[in-house]
């Protein structure tokens, strides 16, 4: 087991961090999050075509880099650290992992190259009213009519669902659940597809509700659609944990730096025992988080049998840990931490929305207990 990044992975982290410091500072993050699309299109293009980061885990024969989940977790840490508003989690994680988990070689060859290059934005639509990923496909149905498949139903909490031009939908069929691809490019939207951008607490992450009404869809081949869903969910949990770790680390650093320079009653506030203890707790949370994420990412590459446990462990720990550190960040900054101008509230909102994105911490702990046989 490798829990320490090697030299190439550290170089990747350094290169991505420098790139984002230059190309996605706070001012650009704020401009992107209030834009019509919710992301910086030029930055997205460069992440794909120039740096090859979107297709890190995509095999080389499909236009990707052929790297592993450890490398992808490194990139996600840096994206989370910089709070970059982008469809990376939707495209490079959900859509890519779903296509790789299925058995549809034709779909992989056709769809993965454009996703890896950042030429298309993809996502997966699974959750419905409760927010759970129902292995049955939920109330959304796929039926064959006049020789073609169509979808009917509603999917919600769809990452980048309002801008994705490729939506991979998990739906119920007369023969059980299945995966379907809906092509809906901006210049030729799919018939019967209604998109609604949801108003959430995190302005840096776009979510949408998709309503399908006789929407044409392409069935994707899979020997076991439910098993593919489980794999996609586990890999998404690991990816999100890496993003959370990056945000946690940055929130900790900003708070500690502020505690060194903010003077109250003639002393830096970092000299007071209560603040010292709080910062030490942040550091401890980060150290534990690094171990959890490195383990989960390594398992995703080398020991898939352990992935279900590692994935739930990652979310059960990182969600609450990130939110606790982000809460401390706001509190230790005092009045300025509660203002719109300071970035503390952005980390706080990202931490809370991420904590609940794929299920509550209580649900992750329950699933972890089940997978451990407790």
C-alpha cells in the first residue's frame, strides 16, 4: 500500500496548484460562479486540451492519459483547494467512470475522447426526490416505443445538469434497471428534456433537476447495471473526498495565517490557548484526512474488493471534518469571516453542500457498518 505521493505525483500537484493560482484566483472564481454557465469556459478548455487533466483515468486508446485514481485525487484536491467552479466532478468523474464501468465498447470509443478533451460536458443522472441513488432506477422509466427508447421521469441533484450535453441516465426498464445516454448539445437540445437550475447553498457548484418526457435515449450495454452504479458511486465518493481534503487544507492554512497576524488585546489571537487548540484540531483533521484519501485512492487503483469500505470511510470522515474546519475558519476570522467579501463563507458553503452531496454522514456511517458486517 502506498500512502505517500511519489515524485511524479508531487510534481503533478505542484503544476496544477501553480496553474490554478495563476488562472483561477478568488476574483475569477467569483466571476465564474455568477456567470450564466457557472464556470470559466476557457479554464475548462485548458484543463482538458492543454493539461489533459479531465481524461486522467481515461485509457490512452480513448484519448486519455491512462493514469490512475491517485493522480485524479491529486487534481481534485487542488480544484477543491481553489474552489474552482467547474463541471470536473460531473464530467471527469461521474460520466467517465460510468462509461468505463459499463460494457459498451462502441459508446466508450465514441464518447470518451470528447469528454477527455473537454470538448463535451457530461454527467450522470441517478438521484430522485429523496436524493438517494436507487439501485432499481427509481420512478424514472425507459421504454421502447416504435423501435426507439425514450425516458420519462425526473432526476434531481444532477451535477452540471443544466449545462451538460451528454447525460447518462440510470432508469428502470421492464427487464430491470439500465443505463441510457441522452445527447443534448446546446445547439440541438434533446426533445422532451426540461432543465431547471437549482438554487443551493453553494454558489460554486451547479446542480439541476432534469425532467424527461418521452426523451429519446440510447441504451448502453451492461451485464450488471446495478453493479456498475455501485462502482460509480464508490469512485465518486473517493473523488469528492479528495476535493474536500483540498478545501479543508486551504481553510486550515488561511485560518492559521490569520491567527498569526490578527492582534487582539495586544497579542496575536494565535497566542491564546483556545485558538491554538482549535488550529491544532484543524491540523489533526487534515492529517487524518490525507491518510483516508490516499488509502481510498490507492484502493481504487489496486484493490477494488476493498473499495466499498474505503469509499464509505472517506465520506464518513471527510464530510464532517471539512465542515468543522470551515466552521472554525469563519469563527476565528471574527466579523470579517461573516462578510461576502471574504472567501471564508465560500469554503463554509462548499463544505456543507459537499457533506450532503452523496448522502448524509449518518447514511455513510450506516453503509460503512453494513459493509464491514457490523
